């Protein structure tokens, strides 16, 4: 019999011996070298993009990879989190300080008077900054969860394609609401958000990156634990066969709703954190392309249903994307001669990735593993303690 | 003996087709009640109407004293009535063991509790012991850690039965549990079912292989073209000329 140890090492070895993974890692190393050589800001940009999209993509994977919900409206919960952070905490501060908090607040980007004053208050107090940050994350999570729950009401009983289209439509709907209803987040202009990281002064960028990266890792740990459980098993049962899951006593509507609410909550947090990082919200920045279809591409490349795979997918494509943004004119300028503007190259890349994955890597770089919900070691111990050893 | 399941004039129409026509059956507690009939006579549809997979067009379904007509499947599971599927519907992304565990209850199914393994791991381990015992009965214990998609057709059938047995229900409806299974294993499974009956479980079994299953039956209902045509003890039903005519033909002597 193979021991637990040798089995594990064989698995890891097997993973690295796989051509796709080697190629990926090689590309990653080369690209990372290029980008790192451009200095710290570039590295930080990659980390922040990775972290934010990792949260969004993992949340998508919970709903789509584990539960089988065709979540084509991921952008919706991201918007909910972003708009909430853009619209609420700063206003509460402004109101309590006797500053305007109505339409004038939403249009502050024109006068730029209110938010600098608010940021100044935060920059003078660690306590305020921390409380503000915690409040932002909480409100983003609550808005994401709330909007997830609301959309689940009419939609959750629909079958695959109909559910997917409904979710997609909800997502676009909210973007246009934000764009056209000025009092929310300034409509077509940006709304400024007080900056809880200003207190770090020159280290602001580093601090915000580290915090958001840590949140992403927390989300990873949380989702791993959440899905390696009887709850995770119920999700996969529903994904694999609804009728059979119902016969096994699973309340399909309730469990799908739970998955959607948790996923949307996490996506909301990502949206909120992104706003804190950039310091502004513009409704049009939350497009379906970037916040729904890119996460889909990341997830498909990494491996649908594999949380670790998803991280790898986000990492690979974030680095490639950054690479393209940085070097598009130097390296791909020749495309101009053929009438292709390299400006759009990153969008082309995502499309190409989706097609490539479907054709050559249908299960992604790290395919989902079918394994016991408890760690194999624990199960083995249980069975070697008498049960499996018992003769028939 | 008390009636555990009663159907009152269940009718199910698919458009113009009357798949089940005013069928009333009674399944008494702690019995092995069999449902037989030729292909397409409406046996599976009747089970579907009882377990919430389909809503009956007319009629009532009573479980104990509760009217469960039209209830969703998972609520019927909760009152203690489950069914297995004629065509196995395994959870392909799960191991064999997790397929069975998934049919059981664990408080770690609640999303707030799920991330904290300590809170549910004891339940899980208890469930695992029960699940392994059931897998041993259906001879799948050596396959426990395999993905269920690697099983063969007969093994999937057994997994389907195992899921039913694992649920801890009081009434288990098995839709052709031994179809495609070799006679020795089939006997073993039915013997196990008979033992479970002694422990207080009740079975409603749809089965084509009457020669193997009838000896275990306490009571048989026979259907044809959506209607009930005969009922009684195995010998009464299998010797009923109506049953012989529509279904059994020369097979009767074998019993
Ligand atoms: N969902 C459905 N829609 C339309 N017709 C159906 C549906 N399900 C079953 N039928 C029809 O109802 C009739 C009864 O089917 P059912 O599956 O209940 O028969 P059965 O007795 O289980 O047969 P078998 O022994 O082959 O399993 C058949 O004519 C079948 O074609
Ligand atoms: Mg049938």
C-alpha cells in the first residue's frame, strides 16, 4: 500500500510534470522577470490586480464551479460593493462633520472640496482610519450579499441559460443606473472616496496593496474550508444532478441562494476594496467585460471547480495583461501595419484564452480533483482504525 | 399493521397520455411491498408522484397521517420517505463514499458552520462508518475513494441503492434496484433489505425480475396501462390470470 506521504509527493510531482503547468510556470517566470525589472510600482500593480480579481474569480468559482449557477452577472455584486463604498461611508462622515452630503457630495469631483477634507480627518487618526476601512469592507460585503439575495429571488428557480441571461441583465442594469442617476455615485463623473490609507503617507501604495492581498488570502482560506465540508458536498451534488440532490434531501433553492449570497458578498468586498485602492468610483468603470467575462476567462484557464487552479489562472492572466499594457506599443506596434491597434490587445487576449482553453484545456490548468471531503489522511486513519481492515 | 404510505386515486397525465390512472395503493409499515407490471405501465411515474419529482394530476398521497401531495422532494425526504432512481443519477464529481454521505444529514451542511471542521467532523466520522457498512453490503467498499464516474453500470445501480439505504428514511422506494445485477449479488442485497425490514424499515420496490424478488415480498401490486390490475400476496398475484395474461406469461411456473 502507498503511504500517505509518498502519495502526496507523487501527486505534487505529477502536477509539475504536466506539460501545461511547466509551460505556464516558464512563461510566468519570464514575464515576471520583465515586469519586476521595471521596479516596485509595477510589482505592486500586479499584486493589487491579482488580489482583487482573485477574490472576484474565487467568488465566481464558488457559484459556477461548485454550485453550477451560470453566473454571467458577476459584475453586479462588484458594483454593489463599489457603489456602496463610493456612496455611503464618505457621506456619513460628511454629514456628521456638517459638510454637504447630497448631490453636491456626489459631484465633488468637479469642486474637489469635500473629500480632501474628509481624508485629512482620517489621515490624522489611526483609529478613524481603521474604523473607516472596516466599515467600508462591511458595507461592501453587506451590499454584495444583499444584491445577491435580491437577484436570487426572481432568478434562482430558472434553468441554466435563462438564469445566466437574467443575471447578466441585472448586472448591466445596475451599471446604467449608476451612470445615469447622479446622486448615487456621480453619474458619468467620478465620486471621490476618503482614503483610509493616507495615514501611511508615502507608504500608502504599499500598505493598501498588502492589506488587499491579505484579504484575498483570507478569502482563499475561507473558501477552501467552506467547500471542504458537508456544505461543499451539497453544492457539488446540486451541480452534478439537481433531481438526485433533491432526492437526497437537499433544498436546491435554498442552497443555491446561499451560494449566490456568499459569492456575491465576496465579490462586493472585492468591489469595495478596489474603490478604496483607486480612491474613486465611476459607474462606467464596472463593465461586464472586465468584471464578468475576465473572471470567467481566469476561472476557465485555472480550472473550474478548483480554488487553487483559479488562483493560478488569475496570476497567469494578470501578469500577461500587465505585460501587454506595458509593452503593447513597443512589442506589438508592428500590428499597426496590419490595421490592428495594440490598444485592444488585452481584450483580444482574453477572447483567445477562452477559445484556447475550450479547445485544448477543457478542465483548465489544475483540473478539479475528485477526493473525499475530509483530508485523505483523516479518512484513511479512520478506516485503518478497523473498518477497512475488517474482512468481509 | 399501520399504513405508512397511502395513495388515493393517483392520476398522472402527460398531455393526452394517462400514465397513471386512479391508482390507490397502501404500503404497510415494516413490509416489503412490490410493484410490478410491464414496461411503460406507469410504475416509475407513480413513484415520482409520491416523492415530489412529479405533481399528480389528481389524487392524494398520505405518508403516515401527513398529506404530502405535491410537496417538494427534499421535504418528503425530511419526513422519512426517499426513493432511488431506476436510471442511476450519481454525483459524478464526488467519490463513491461522498455520494453515500451526501444522502445523509450533517449539521455541517449549514454554511455558517461549514468552515469550522471541529463542529461537524464527529458527525461526519459517524456517518462514514455507517456509509462504509452500507457500501460493504452492496460490495462497493473497495471502491469507496474512487470517483463515481469510474464505476460500471451494475455498480452505479448498487450505489443508487446505497444512497437510498443511507438516508435513514422509514420508507424507501427502490426503482428496479437489482436490474442488471448478477443473481447472487441480487439475493444478497434483498436479504439485507429483509433484515432492515426487521429493524423497522419499510420498502416499496419496483422490480422486473420477479423470480428473484417475489420470494422476499409481503405484498404485491400489479399494474398495466396505468391501472392497478391485481393485488395480494405473491402467490395470489402471480397466479392471477389477469397478471399472467398481461405480464408474466410462462414465467409464473418459475416462481
Ligand atoms: N416525463 C414524461 N413525459 C411524458 N411521458 C412520460 C414521462 N414519463 C413517463 N412517460 C410515459 O408514461 C408512461 C409510463 O412510464 P413509466 O416510466 O412510469 O413506466 P414504467 O412502468 O416505470 O416502465 P419501465 O418498466 O420501463 O421502467 C410511458 O408511456 C412513458 O412513455
Ligand atoms: Mg420505470
